[in-house]
């Protein structure tokens, strides 16, 4: 079990990441690629991704074992800004950090219980060619596994973020922490989380960055080094309104559904959903019945413009990147596959080693 200890100051310094982190999603998706769980969501994605890979998995597998520790230098804070800022940060990782993290990887066994892989020695020494090979592998894997699905990933994470934000506004830090997924339990002043290893993390006034993740499953992920700015990566819920989890596919609107968007009422519905709202709130603001509001939201969801997440007894609707782009004339701030978006991660500058539970891995 992981126990995160809060002080009063920590409760006032809880943040929710402004957008998905490109490198966290990249690394955690590599775990999902190699397991067989959640086939409804990930089965088609696994098949499509494997056909696009060109050897990138070999190097990544030596750094990200199926179970156990993986180096934190793989997920620097700049990942929230997109792949290119993250790659530059990775290229500038101090040699001391590389040696420490890779030493922990070798000591933990991972894929190489007899010692570090040969390329790890070059990487630990900070050799530019070894770092370049790692960056190339991460870029190639990201293009194959993440970039085609980024709008879908981002939509699900933003829906979760809207739900957490609503909990924070409705009841403060207590309500926010109590709203976390079932694997986490808020017992003031401690947040408990199911975890493969027994560990205590004392925040000591530094606060906590909550980072919802599409590819994090079952149990959360936290840094191994207690001196780093505390970050808790946790799984989002993959579901719609009264539906089974949807498969991960490249996001595209259905042309037939988009044709239903003509009319002032549905335009008003789209504008109202922009800030996130429940079906009841949508009905009141637009001036329609709850049944009509639900029907309009359903059409928009089928068109790929809205994502719906159940939040307690209510249903919360938020826009997808496609819906926001339609509403704002094509503007969309989602980071491209190899480019930077606006910075939004409020974690500190240190990039470090993570003690994480990635679907059964102890860190």
C-alpha cells in the first residue's frame, strides 16, 4: 500500500495537470502493449500499433520491464508540453541521474537480472549516441502508439479532469481526494492507494500534482525519489454514459452524425458543454427538457464532439478537441506528435526516478 501524508499546507497546494503528459502516456502505453488485459479498450490499439513499430520496442523493453522499476528520467516534467520539449529535457539529463536510475534498474532485475544491458552502460555514461538512440526509439514508438490516438486520449483525460475540478469546486480538497478512483481511499490526512509495495510518502508542504492518465491502469504511479516534486499518476475511467468502455481508435467524426448538428439549439448545447456540465445543468441552461438535453448530448457524442463521464450519481459532459475546434473555428491547442503545446505542468524542475505501481509493478 502507498500512503501519502498531507499537512494543511499540502491540501492547499493540490494541483490537477492541465493536459495529458506525452511521455507518461508513451511509457505507460508500453506496459499496455505487452499485457492482455482490457481487450475491449486496448485490443484493436495493440494490433494496429504493432504493425507500425520498426524495432523501437527492443530498446524500450530493456528500460521498461513488464514488472518492477523503470527509470524516472524517462518522464521529465516537460512531457506536459509535448514530445519535443520532453526530448530536449531527456537529452539534458545529468549523468549522475542516468547512473543512479540505471543502477536501480539493474539492482531491481527487470529484464536483465544478471546486470545492465550493454547499451545501458553507454547510456549511464551519458554518451550522446546512446541518448540519441533512446530519443529516436521514444519518438518512433510515440508516432506509432500515441500520435494517431492523441485526440481520443486527451478527450478522456479532460473529462476526468473536469470531474475532479467539479469535486474540488463543490467540496474543496476533501471532496477532490474522496472522488479519486476506487484504488485510492482518502482517510484524512492520508491518501491510501493500492500498491504492490508498502511505502509512505510525506509531502511536507510541497503539495501534490494529480496527473490523470489514459494508459495507467488499476494502480497509481508515484516517484521513487521522495525528494522530487510529488506527482501521482492515476487511471482515468474509460466509459461513456451507461455504456461499456469504448475501444481506443483514431478519433474521427462520423460524417452522417455531423450532419445532424444543424440548428440553433444544438449549437447552444455545444457552447454550454464547453465548460463541462451535467445533463440537468445542460437542460436548464439551454431551456430544454432533460430528455431533450440527453438526446442532443448523445448526438454530439456520436459525432465525436463530446465525451461523457459518470461522476457519482450525475453524468458530466465535456468537449473533445474536435468539438472545441468546431466551436472555435478550428483552433485546437493539443500538442502534435513531435511538437510542443502550452506548458501546464506545475511540477518542479527535477526529473527523477519513480517508485511506481504500473498494473502490478512495484517501484
